[in-house]
């Protein structure tokens, strides 16, 4: 008997839950901004799922990249071991972007192949990664390292878009460089190539930057979508409470209103991500290729991330619900025993629940700003502290603005009452009664300014610590190159003969080179024509002439500073030759500052001078451009985050416009004219947006101080500040006009009806 009763109770509970879900879905469709909220929840779920999936994709890419990087590491032959191949590696560059060239030579028939190669290259052949093989023809990559024999497979590349070369020198060039004996591949430890350029430390920084530029805007969109049409939802929640509905019943209805768009958004995110599991996807602007194989290996984690994002949006729809008490009114009667109210009201202000959260944010906001300000000095080697503090500051600032607005609104109302300004009075009372409206209206704008500002700050920080891209791409920056090779390099005259016609070459060496690397100056030796091209004297054969550092060619000083410093020169006439016991240094330059044909210079050096010669242009001689390439990730992620928060701004402001218009429509029966709408829109819509814009720019300026007042720090952009303020003014004006027009449209068709 008890079993049947329990089953009936369970069955009736399930039916009630299903009915409440259906009621919630129906109420959601016909409620204020119902269709717009449906679309907003769908888009918010897609965005949240994509933001969460970005972390899974990043982790999977880094892990698999490390695995493939370790698999191609050479295992050096130990003492007493017979090497099976010779191996060496050096850095090459293409317009400032570095990549690895691996020199190999098999010694035995059973020598293990490098990962990604189907066979050993023959003497004078090279295998190139697809990125280099399909690169611009002007780079001459397919001939620079010998005849192209094929492509490196994905199994031998850290990422599908990596630049990598395996080359086997000719018999004549075999001994021109230093090679190590190896027994195979797969040695543990740090890898080479792209694995070295983006290490584990940068992975952690990337995760925090994604939290700032992707997750924070996505969270803003979720909150905007969940609270869209909040006035109608709040009123329905209070009505259900008065009718006796408990929290569980109201939760079922809220779930019914949100479950369909969230489910469709989850499915939509899965559809967007699915192609990346089958095909390699190249991200625009940053030119980074995601490996489909890596993502297939993380397919389970991707599914969990997408599902968890949908559940998070549903949780937000259930948790971000108001108190069932009307704001600003004291409770009538006593709460029944056993039923704790969500929050009590004292003096017209919420004290529990939502009020406590607001008080926490008011305290946390200045704490986050203070932490961001001092983090660079307290933890200069840990930028994560600064970024986390910035996220907290931007997330809590809208609540502070809402609270300050609610505190100042009564004064504004009193001023309006004294001056007889009905529009200002209506707006002030609305702002005082519902500070949450202000938070929803301004939060997306503040986050947008924060995302744009941090993107500019971090990008400028990385660019200031990178090389001068203008010099890198200029003719002057490529008008001279320094070629360096070890003592095994072949005679320099062969290299000179392989260069394009019209180029000049001078040999450099150290004067009185000591064992600790110091010297008494530099030696410059070349035929008279090459010396004259640098405005240097031509001493008689067998003699030399001293030239102070200040009189040396500007390009020569910059290109050779890393190896020779600011030492004076001893100039003499002679053939191209190695002047130091261990290294050969040759400066190649074009006449009259024209740009060198760098692919031809590099090809000549690789094939005639040394297999592992290092060639650096004037622009690359003392600067690295790696951080500059990393900065492109900031622009890419910042653009996506800005798109997310712009979408949130559209939905948030649209919701407020509709609520504003419907609430003001009945005023036509009281005032008999429409002018009050324009003034009310100016105070209720334009003023909060303007305040948010000014506060957002002020926050950008404040947060820029700790990262700009350091050596080679970020750059505070005054132009960006003015642009953001101008856009804020335009947005505020446009929003006020839109609210005014919407109110007019609603007022003209308004008629009294049952609420």
C-alpha cells in the first residue's frame, strides 16, 4: 500500500514538474522581450561553449605539440656507442619569424628516420614542411637548402603550420659544419622549433589572457541574456510567490523558459566545433593551424566543455533571479516558521542575498584595482597576478556604478522636484528603485572598454619588447647582413662567387683576441672596391690604417655590434678570409643602401660556405621579433572578445529600450505630451551610459599605470582614450534617441488594459 502511494506521489510530482516546465516555456514566449531573450540565450550558450572550448583546444594543442616535439629530439650517442647518423640544428628566419633547419647524414643502413620523413634525403636534398613548401616563391625555400625531395609529414611537426627543414648536405659540404653523432630519436627534454618559441610559461599566460578577453565578455553576454526582460520576470516571480509557489516551482518555470534556447545553443556550438575534428583549421590573422588529430584526441573533453557551458547558462538562469519581495517596501507580517526569506529589507534597501552580494562587490572592486596597481612591483615576474586583478576589477566595477547611481538618484530627484523637471524626476526615481537596471545597462560597455584597453596595453607591451617591424620590412633594414660560420667553413671566395652580381663583402675579425673573448678592436679586410663602398680607406698592401668607431658606416656598426661592440677598426686590403681562429664573420651589403636579395644570400651561404651558417640582417642583428608575433594573438583574441561583448551590448540595450518604452507609455494619459520621453531617455539611458564610458576609460588609464611605468613597458594611448570617449558619446546619444523613438511608438498605441 505504501509502495503504491509512493509511486503515485512520485508520478504526480513528475507530472507537476513537466507542467511547470511547459508553463515556463509558454510564459517565456509571451513575456516581455520573449523572442529576443530566446535568441539572446541561444547566442550566449554558443559563445560560452566556444569560450570554454578554447581552453580545451589550447591544452590539447600544447600537450600534443610537446609529445611530437619530444619524439623528434635526437638521442646523442654516448661514450662507446656507435652513432647511426649525424645531426645538427640551427635557427633560420623569414621576415623576423624564426624556424629550425635540421642537418642530417645517415651513417648506417638501419639508421632510424626522423619523425615525419618517409626516407632519408639524398646528398644535396631537403624535406620541407608544407608551410615552407607552399610559401611565397620569392623566398626560394624549395632551392635554398638543396633540391626539394618532399614534405615533412604532420607526425614530425609540432603543429601543422610549423616551419621546419630537414636537409642533407652534399659530399663537398659535409665537413663544413659541426655535426653530432646520434643513435635515434625521442630523447626527453626541451624540444626545438616552435616548441621553443611558445613554452609552458607562455601557455599559462595565454590561459589567463583568454579568461580576460574571452571568458569575461562571454560571461557578460550570459548575464545580459539571462536578465533580459528582467522586469517582467521579477513581477511574475513575485506573483507566483503570492499565489503560494515555492522556490522549486519557480525554478521549474525558469528552467522551462530557458531550456530550449540553451539546448539549441549547445547543439549550435557542437556544429561549429565539429569541422575542426575532421579538417585542420587555420586561424585568420595569426596564421596558426589547429591539428584535427589533436582535437579528436580531446573530443571527450570538448563534449564535456560544451555540455558544461550549457549547464552553466541554465544555472545562471536559475540563480540570477530576484527576491520575491518588492524592492523598497517593508515586509507585511511575519514569515511563517521554517520558511526563511531570501533577504530582508531595512530602510528600503535589501540587506540579505542580493544586497550582500552588492556590498561584497563594492568592497572587492577597489581591492582589485589596488591589487592590479601594485602587482607589477610586488610580483614583476608573474604577470598572472596583474591579469587576474584586472578581470576582478572589470567584473565588479558595473555593480559599484549601479550602487553609486542608486545613492545619488534621490538627490537628483529632489533637484528635479524643486525645478519642476518631470523627465528628470521620473528617471531619478527609476534609477533609485532599480539599480540592477543600471548594472545591466552599463556592464557590457565597461567590459568592452576594458577588453579593448587591455588588448592595446598588452599588445604594445609585447611590441615594445620586440624588434622594430618598420625597420624589419624596410630596404635599409635588409641592406646589410652578417654571415657567421664556424672554423670548418669552406673558403670565403667560393661564397663570394655564389652571390648575386653587384654585392660587396668584407671580412671581420678580432684584433688581439683573448681567451675570455675580449679584444683590442676589430679587423676589417676586403678588396679596395668593397672598402670604398663603406667609405673606408684602402691602405697599401701589407699595411693597415686605424679607423675610429665613430667613422664607421652606420649599418656596419649596427649589424656587427653583437660581436664587436663599439671597438675601433683596423682596415687592410685583402681577400675574403677567416680572420679569427674559431669563426668567420662576413658582412654582405648592397650598394647605396638598397635591399639585399636575402634568399639568394642565404642559399649561397648554405650551399658554399657552411651547412649551419647563421645569417642575420641589419634589422635582425640585435633584435628578436618573437614577442611581436605573439602580440598578434592579443589582437585576434581581443577582436573575438569585443565581438562577444558587442553582441551582449546589443541585447542588453535592446531589452532596456523595450522596458523603458512600455513603462513610459502610460504617461501620455498624465502629461498629454511626448516631450517628457526625450528628457527621461536622456537621464535614464544616456546618463548611465556616459558615466560608464567615462568610468571605463578612467579604469583603462588607471590600470595602464603599473604596466607603462616600467622599462620597455606598455604605451598608454591617448588616441584610444579620445576614440573611446567619442564612441561612448555617440552610443549614449544613439541609445537615448532609440529609447525616445521606442517610447513614442509604444505611447501612440497604448491603451489601458488589465496588468
